[in-house]
C-alpha cells in the first residue's frame, strides 16, 4: 500500500511541477459550443459563441466566432434596444444615409478577460433576432453579432477546440513552436485551406 500511495503522490507532484514550470504566455478567451439543426440534420457543435462585453454597457453578450465571414458585426435587431439606452455607443455609429450596413467606430470589446480596443464593427440593420422588451435587462447573455477574422489581422490565433478556448498573440508562443501546422492563404479575409 505504501508503494502505491508513494507512486501516486510522485505522479501528482510531477504533474504539478511540470504545470508550474511551463509558463503560459497566452491569455485565453473561453467559448462555448452551440448546437443547431441545419437542413433537417442535428449538429451538436454547429457554432462557437464567445462571451463579450461592449464598451461601458453592464450586460453580458455573446457573439458567434466565424472565420468564414468578412467583418465583425453587430446584429441590428438585437442591439437596437441597447442603442436607445446607451447614447455613448449609439454616437459611435456612422451616418447611415440610406445604407443598410454602416459601421460603429472605435468600439471596445472584451472577450473573456481580453480587451480589443478601438475596433470598427459593422452594424447590420434589420438583421438578427429581436430581443423581447422584458428580456433586455435580464442576466442571460444576449446573442448580438459575429466575431470575424478582421480583428485578428496580422496576429497569431490559437484555437484550442478541446478546452473550448482561443487566444491571440503578436508572435507564436514558444510552447507552440514545434507543432505541425498547415500553411494557408487568405482571400479578402477569408481563410482558404489546402484540401
């Protein structure tokens, strides 16, 4: 019994030492998988949703993480009630002049604990699901848009699907230097992988 307990203790101690010796150089952004039925087929992991805070709004939101779209965007139908209540955000919205899609300038998004300050976000007027009036102030996070590759331009994006997290870095962290990778190209912000 003593040998067994000693062996377990040594293994646990080894995991603790290894974990402490490997400095984590990344700030991780959590995401959650969302299921959906698409064309009649149930897909358990259809979308990735990232928790988001917007500027000084005291509410929790989610945005879909989508590497197949061109620009980060807010859905007008979901965000409009908050624009009425928070003129500081509404004032960042460009002049529409009859155009359907306009841009918020200099928006601060916080994803998990990671801040993305001073970014431009498309406003897709008349798009997305409306939030019922009695739900606007509830604690349940509201889905209000899409996170696209444009805010990660010229950065390293690390996606840890197994642990449901992602990170952004200016350079490749040391702990990832020896991993195999696939070279890809982009076309107007859309990632194209060799197939």
